[in-house]
């Protein structure tokens, strides 16, 4: 079961949400992420480490650069785990229904 506290901490930062949105469109390296967020590379790298540490990202080294992409299997598992919690299930239902 996913640690909801760790997930909520990770997702409480708007830059991490932006990174997840960015990576939903394809893989990016740290420089691309930093440029898109308009932050220093070390801060972008920190955010990527947090998301990777939770298993939300996969990385692929190409030469000297590391490219990140979403770990879709982990995100599906997260949603399934959250659906087991009645409070989160209600939130998910509302989000899906658009109410």
C-alpha cells in the first residue's frame, strides 16, 4: 500500500505537479525541466529525485544525460491503492464525474 503522507507531501509542491504534467507529454532531462519551470537545475534535480524516490518516474541514461519519464504502472497502482480508501474514493469519483 502506498504511503499517502509521502505522496501528499510530494504532490503539495506546484513544481512537482508541473513536472508530472510535463512528463505526461514525453521524457525530459534535468535541463529541459529546469528551463520549463524557470528554476535552477539543482532545484529541478531535487524535485525529480523526490518523484523518482516515490517510484513515479523512470530514468534512462543516454550518454552523460539522464532522461525522465512517468512510471505509468506505479501511477496506476497509486490510483488503485487510493480507491481502497473511502475518503479518497469519494474524491476520485467526484473528480471523474466533473461535479
